C-alpha cells in the first residue's frame, strides 16, 4: 500500500488530496485546501502555506508527496510567485523526510483524462469517477491535487497509460 498526498500549489489557495493504492485500486482518503489571506505580505503567506503543509504531513503521514511542476505561461510574475510557493512545499516535505515527486500539468491531465490539454472541468469529472467520490470537492484546487496524487500512484505502479 502506498499513501500519497498530491499538492496543487497556489499563491492564495493550495490544494491537497490524499490517495492510497490499496493493492486493488486507488482510493480517496481526504482532500482540502490551504487558504491564505490576500492582504498579508508575501512572506507571511508563504509562512502560512508552510504551516499548513506541516500540519497535513503530520496528520496524515503520507509516504510520498507529489507536487505539480512549474509551468510558465504569459505571466512571468505569476510563475515566480508559484515557484516560491513550490519551494515552501518542497521544504516542508523534505523536512518531514518524505519522498518528493514532481509532475507536469500535461502529464497529470494525460494520466487522468487521457489527453494533456484537458480542461479543469474534464479533470474534475474524471477524478470523481476514477476515485468513486460520493461528493464534489469544493474547489478545482482539491480535484487538481487529487489528480496529481492519482497520477503519481499510476506512475509508481507501472500503469503509465492510466486506467482508461
């Protein structure tokens, strides 16, 4: 069995999704968000994210931490901000002694939906089906984090093409 937390980094909302391969299937355990205040300084937001990650890692004690990799779109400032958040997440995981894995957004989408250009709605819908969710997560940050965790468990199980 392999317990993994997927992390979808965000400057104001960071999603987490806890999934496990129980030997037969990948199952949902928990998900949520780390939400930080917009009106506080950037260093304070990073500290809030670090504390939130520390709590998640302590509470669930996953074996692996799977994090979405950096992607650069047209807004370089956003990419730098996201890189800072990822740095805090990686620091928290490393300090907790966790194995860290990184996946590109396209790779995550391909693993869950079957195509790297999938929309957030398609990812959300497929995550619900693949993990047999009896509820719809409150944010796409949660479903993206679950998708990242799912992608990781597929990768380490050798099922590179996904379950589709």
